C-alpha cells in the first residue's frame, strides 16, 4: 500500500476502527514511511487539541428559559392523552411556571435590594387612598435645586443601563421626571415571561418542601445589617484565605416636599447609570445600579446631588467571599451526591427502590438549581453595586 | 426486566409526567448544551438550540419508540436543530464567537473553568481554546457535527452513524477529512509540536 492509499485510513487507524486487513497494511506501511508516521502523530495531536476543549457550564438561566418556552407549548403528550382518555386535568409545563417565577423573584431578593423596599403598605396603598398620601406640591419647593445641571454632570455622553440580575432594569423616566406610578413595578421586575403563566396555577409537585418557594436566606435580612453571612465552616484552619469579594451598597433617606418630582429630577441627573424608580403614594425609592468599579465615583456624585438637600449616603461594604465559597462547596457536594445517586440508579433493578431514588434525585436537583441561582446572584451582587435613595414626603428644613 | 433510568423517565414523561421530563432534561442538558456550544461557538446560540432541541424532543416524545437509547435519539434532535440553525445562518452569513477574552476586569467568561492556573496560563489557555474552537467553526457543518460527536462526546463510529443516519463509510471519511482540515489549520497556527514533518500534500488542498 502506498501513501495515497494509507492516508484516508489514518483517522480510523488512530481510533482503532480499522478492519483486520486494513490495520495490518497500515501498520506495515507506517513502519517504513516516516511521512505517514508523522501524519499519524499530527492527527493525534489534532485530536488531543480538540478534546482539550473544556466542557462548558450550562448557564444558570438556561433552565428557566427552557421552562418558559415549554410552558408556552401546548403540551402535545397531554393533548393526545386528553383526546384519548377524555381527561380534563392533565399535567403540563404550565405548572412549572411557579418555580421559574420564584427563581426570578429570588434573584431580586439575593441582590440585596428587597431590604430597601418600603413595606408593602407604604408602597402600594389601596387605589382610592393614594391621593391622600401625596403631599402638597407647594411646600418648600423653592428649596429644591433648579433644573440647570451642575457643570460637571452635563457632559454625560452615554447613559449606560446595567441589567441587574438578569432582569432589565426600568430606565429612568423621561424629561420632566414625573414618576408614572401606575407603570412602576414594586421593587424590581422579575422576568416577565416567568410570571406570565400566572400565580394561580397550582404549585408544582416537586416534593413537599419545595425549595423553589422557600429560598434559603442568602440575601440580606434584617435592617441595616447587610448580608447575613452564614456561620457554617466545618473545617476552619485548613482553608486558605479567600480573596475579598466586596458587595457595595449605599443608602440614604431623604425627606423632600415632593418625592416624585425630586426622584424624577435625580433619576435624570444620574441617568448614566441604570436607575429604577419604585413607589407609590408618598414615598419614592430610587435604586441606582452601578458597576462595582464605578461605585466610589457614583457615591461621590450622588452625595453631591444630595448635598443640596442636606443628606449624605451611608456606605456599606460586605464581603461575600465566604458566602460564595460556601455556596460553591454546597454545589460541589450536591453534584457529588447527584452523580453518586445517578450512578447507583443506573444499575438499580428493583423498581421500588428506583422510584424512591428518583424522588431523592429530583430533590437533589432542585437544591442544586437553587444553589446555582444563589451563586449567580452573589456574583451579580459583587459585580453590581446598588445605591438606594428613599425619598420621603415631609417638611423640609 | 429492569429498565434503565432513562427508559423509566421516558415512559413516565409519555404518560404526561412533566417532572419526569424535567429529570430527563437534567440528565442530558449538559451534553446537549455542550454539543450545541461547540457547533455554534457562542452561548446565545447554544442556549437557543439546546432549548429548541428539548422542545422538539418534548413535542415528539410520543414518536420515540425506544429503538435506540433516549440519549441517541435526543442527540440526533440536537444535531438536526444545530444543522438547521447553521444552514440558516450560512445563508445569512453570520458566524461569531463569544467575545470572551475581551471582557473587562479580567473576567474571561465561562470558557475558563480551570482556576488552578495563574492568570497568564489561564489567558493562554483561553486563547488556545478560542483558536481551536474557531478552527472547528471553519469546518462545514456536516464535518463539524461528526467531529464534535467523536472528539468531544466520545461517540463510536457506529453511534455517530446511528445518530446521524449515515452509513459507516461516510462517518469515517467525514471524520478523516475534518481531522485533516483541522490538522492543516492547527499547523498553520503553529499549534502542533514542531517535530512533526509532513510531506506537502499533492493534489487539491484539504478544503472542506
């Protein structure tokens, strides 16, 4: 066999997929032809290079998006079944809408925003009463800085909108800055599709505890204490020091005569960042989302704006490195548990035990999803800082 | 008598048990996603295609007769979804990679999982991976699919033939040509060790 005859076989040769006769002839040829032997070497290196590509991780948003798309599908199996058996109530992917919505809501909670939201009663008064809460617009209006922008802020070229936690942040309202209260969602907007399927559907049968509906308290809890760091560390002493993962936030409460108008004005001046306005009735909350590296600058800017009202931001810095590490650890543990159980179930002959194992597996997967979402959210919180201004109606000094 | 995990889940999913289908997704999403990612070269398309594949699988689950394993059946759907998309794309002449290396603040995106490397090695690694991925994307779809299934998913020739409805000879020759073309590409990028000397090829170049 000559080189031309051998070359087309070399790929199969390195995969040991040649038939006996072919293999013999190729081997014979390779012993005396160093060109083809080199070709085999090059092919092996090529294969190794391709195989060295890392496995990529499935994005955390993948499952939720898939759920949404599946929910949008009319379930064909169920449909066929309904036709065949005349059953009225069939399981469908619509029931998945709840975990997806819960996950989306959770995203917001973990990012450290929910703590700043005024209590629901304050945010959303019954429609009929809202007028009574709105303060008189004429009080102290002359103390409010006028419209012309300070010189150092007027040359803003590119308003940047940073999506936070996967959901698009409400852009600042237009010139004039009146808060369109009917359109402003309370405290963050979960992915629209996730909630679209309706919260009235029954909860999914994911198991009794349903982790999706009860997210672990990774997000900040309580008032003013910031992120609650779980104090679980089994093997202290052995762990190398973690690189700091600061999560920055800053907040201030401002009392002005007309919160809506002031919020609009502020939002416009800070529009190079992503600003979201929440609130109804009297109090308006401004959330300003800033990339972590711009945080200091943003604080200085906001402080200079607030100086006119006589307020300052209180800056908080929380290190979430240990939380990240713990979440990562839990993910690893859960993955190991899942793989072990999966492997065991592959060989499980007993149907009862298989059933039982499947239930267990579903629980582990659910926990894993939750932890992964946690992790993403923590990363997100590290990368994006938030400045929260609570603008309350009241007499100005 | 006993059934495999997938078989049991498929059976239940066919009866309308969405949780069972969810578990099937869990079982296979990583492979499905990785196939899609390597065939398209970016996360956005990979997500789209992988989701599309699961949706197609869900809507045609009733047609799955169990002649092959569920995995083989599913991966065939993935490949078809990819091919559809790639052909559509080819008509529109859009192909792009994730701009992972250019991201700010040293974040090198999801392509780098190996944090044990120092930053320089990590970057080198990213660049190498990028070069390899880009080379793969330059192959024609038919060759790319075979290559990805073999090299990245470790399929046997028979399994590839089954999944893609090709005969064994076609699988062999496509793989051979795909590797040949990649080898040339890698050599031109100086990614192969220099000790390798290859006789210049006669006849027409390895263009796919």
